C-alpha cells in the first residue's frame, strides 16, 4: 500500500490515506470531491473553479480534478437542443 494526499488549494492534506494503487486513489478522489461539493457547494461559485490534486508520497501530483462553473448568457442554446 502507498499513501496518497488529497490537496486542495486552501487545505493541504497533511495525513494522507493509504490505497492499493494509483487507480484506487483516483477513484476515491472523485468520490471525495463529489461528496465535498455536495455538502459545501459554496466551494465553487459562478465563473470560478475548484481543484483537487492527488499526490503520492514523494509529492508528485498523479491526478488533478478541476471543477469549473461559468455564468451563461441568456438565450444560449443548450446541448439538448
């Protein structure tokens, strides 16, 4: 097992979490980000972005998840049309 760190710009992960593989750490990062944003939607606002980085024990970033929100002008067609 290796230790991975889920770092946010405002809050570095000082403890880390052990996972069997990079893939397991990436999956956990997506779940963590979804849960965090569901409970704290104020982390991202219109015309803003939020980023979560997954680093290995050596500090190398192996994965980054960026969520962006953008205001859309009225009348712009959607993908559904």
